[in-house]
C-alpha cells in the first residue's frame, strides 16, 4: 500500500503578512517550494519575501499547493550548556 500525497492550496489574499509555504510548477514541469512572508497578491501574482530578504514573484495559476506556516522562531545564540 503506497502513500498518496494530498496537495491543498489554502493561502488566499487575506493571508497577506503571514508566513506561508507555496509549491508551484516550473515551466519544465518540475516543482519548487518557497517559504516566506506573503507581502502582496495582486493581478494573480503572489509576492513572497524570503528569510534572506530576497523577493519572489509567483503566478497564482502555477501554484499547486500552499498553506500558512508558523512564524520562524528567533535564532538562538549559544546556550550555557553548549560550551
């Protein structure tokens, strides 16, 4: 018995400002994932800001799956027990 992945597309323009993950189809048929903050969704284009500050534009028609994900926890410096 195999595992069947169920892709859902649940991000909407109302999720602007939320951290999301988006899977979309590339022109060659492969898929790519982006995690970032949804900055805007206008004219069927999603604008996502990645953690490194770069911006990605994704056509809404290419999105095959998406969801809101929790905010990234702050980076920890070292803990006292790590030395």
